[in-house]
C-alpha cells in the first residue's frame, strides 16, 4: 500500500519522491514539487537548449587589487571591466560603478573574456538572482570577471531574445535550481548550457513596458536633476563661469599658497571654490561635528557570522545614499566604538570617494568598513538631511573633484573632509529645504515604482502565455 501524506500538510514543505527520481542531488529544495513541475513543463515545450545558440562560452578573472597600478585604469583611458552589478534584468548593460582595466590587461591577462557588441552576458555565481542576462550595446568593447560568462551568438537579435528569456522569473527559478554551493551559489557550464530555451515567444508586451519604463524613469530623473538648481537658488549660490580656453588654463600661484598641495588642478580649482558667494555664512564640516572623524573596521579583522548587525561597505551605498545590499552579518568581537547611531554621517574616503550616507535608525544596528569615515553631527547646528542633500549638489561634487588626491584610486582623508565648506542657513530654513527635496524625491520614487510594476506585469503576462502554450 502506497504511503500518503495528509492533505492538511503543505506539500511544498513536506513531500515524497521515489528513489528512482533522485538525480544525484540530495538537497530537498531541488525536489520541491512546484519547481520540478515547472521545469518539466518548460522542457516539454522545447527540445532546444542554451548550448544550441552559443558559438562559444568563456569566463574571465579578477586581477589582483593589490596590484591595481599594474592592471587597473580610469574611465578616461581604461577598458570597462564588468561585474555582476552591471547586469540588469531588463537586458540592458549598466556601467554605473564600473571598474576599468588597462588595455594591456584586456589584451593580455583577460584576452579570453573580451566582450563585444551583441555578446550575451550571464551571471553564473553570487548570492541573489541567478542567470541575470544583458547584451553588450552597439560599439561596446569591454571585459568581465569570473562571476559571469560571455556567450557569443550568431547575432545581436539572438542575444536579445535569450536575454529576455533568461530574465523571466520562471526561467530564473530553473537556473537557480541547478546552481550549487552554500554561501556563494554557482551555476556550472554544463547546467548553464542545458537550460531549456523555447522558440517563438512574443516579447512585445515586455518591449512596450520597457519603453514606458524608460519614459517614467526619464521623468523621475528630470525631477531629481531639478534638486541641484533648487539648492543653489535657495542658498543664493551663483556659479561663476569657468573659462576653458588655453589662456585661462594657464595660471600662476605663489609658493606660500602651495605649501600643502603642489598639483595644478587643486591650486586652480580651490581658488574657484573660495570665490563662491552665498546668501548665508559659510562654515566648515569641522564646525558642525562632534568628533574629528573615525575610520571604520577593517574587514579582514572581523569574524563574520549570520545575524542582524550589518557591515556597511562603500559598495552597499547607492548614489541616493540608500543601502542597496540587504545582506546582514554579525561580526564577533565587535568594538562598540564601531556601532553606528542615528544621524551619524559616513563619507567614502577611497573608491567611490565623496559618497555620503546618513544612518537613519538606531534600531538597525550596523558597523562600517575601513574605507569609510564616520562623523557625528551636531544636530543643533545642522540638519543631517540638509548636509546630505548639499553633499549631492554640483558644488560639493566640484569640491570632491578638487580635494581628492590624484592616484589610481582617489582618496580624501578625515582632515580634508573637515575642511569642506558648507553654507549655514538657520535651522528652520534648512528644514524647509529638506522638506521640499523630500517631496520631489517621493514623486520621483513613485514614478519609478510605477515603471517597475508595469514591467513586472508584462513579464507575468508573458510567463502565463508560455505556461498556457499560447505562443
């Protein structure tokens, strides 16, 4: 008599499989009825596999950061070096936060993983969503690390079709099912090549949704771009016109004014900053903080375990000052001095130098990494969000460009941050500026949420069409 599980039990949590159905893997999640049924359904609709469309598949490597001067470059003279964060589920390639390598590295150490126009790029390792796919745009030349693969296909149209297909949630579930590993899952080449591919799917609903999304994101960006002009107008900061002709690029500076810095760019631009006018008095960061600046905890010295205390790195902070990495960790032997408090301000001193973050909540315990500097703000003098919004203005970015030290990886130390000039309106005026900017950002965020919902709905419609064999 066959054993039956009670109908009251959730069959996604407790289920039976026959020994003959075991495929060499023993982890229960692999055999969940919903995912195994889904894969069987998709495989029944097509005999084609991803390998049928791949002329070649190759992966890259990560040059040692300790030898950055040998391998890495800057955005002006370097070759884009892609990482998984540059891949997007809309199939587009993002260069936000992209690293750059030297041409010698591109043609030498990483010659096998070159990326060209029309190539399909697919994530194969890392936490989160697996098999995110993007297509290299027209004229693109770049390279990649080992966490994604470069797939050469017959043409760009095939690559775009495959990217649309792999980015569907139902196909991602199949890809993730076949990944292995614990803290860092990986999809090996045989499993990647064996992903079933259904031909003839009409992706028009997704294409149309992407057009709408781009329009809404453009509108959102226009709102956000207006913030800089609003800040300058409210503070009465008038930017003098910068002359870029040869005559104005040549200047003289007295030796007594060049004691601390000899680089021409600094001495040219610092005079521009000192010439700025404002409705309100200027102060420095040193005058509105309660400490001199504290460098964060070195990652190598921390014993990480699963838990609720976050370790905030520069890469966890996006351009809007939000935390984009929701992975939480507990560090053993944490020094209390590293714990963040509400309204603590973090500045990136290296890498994405100048990036600013304000800790919003004491109920979200966190410590901060060594490439960040923590300042404790005197909130009786300055509203934390006024400071944050000022640190997203064109004036601040110009200051960062001036102060950062010229090197392969730019840096600004605590003393230099303390010298940062800041307008000091009365607190009520600061709060009024913050309220206006908050309203603008909320309107922009609403547009972005709407665009995401439209795209997700289009994906769901296409997935239902596939599962209903209506294509």
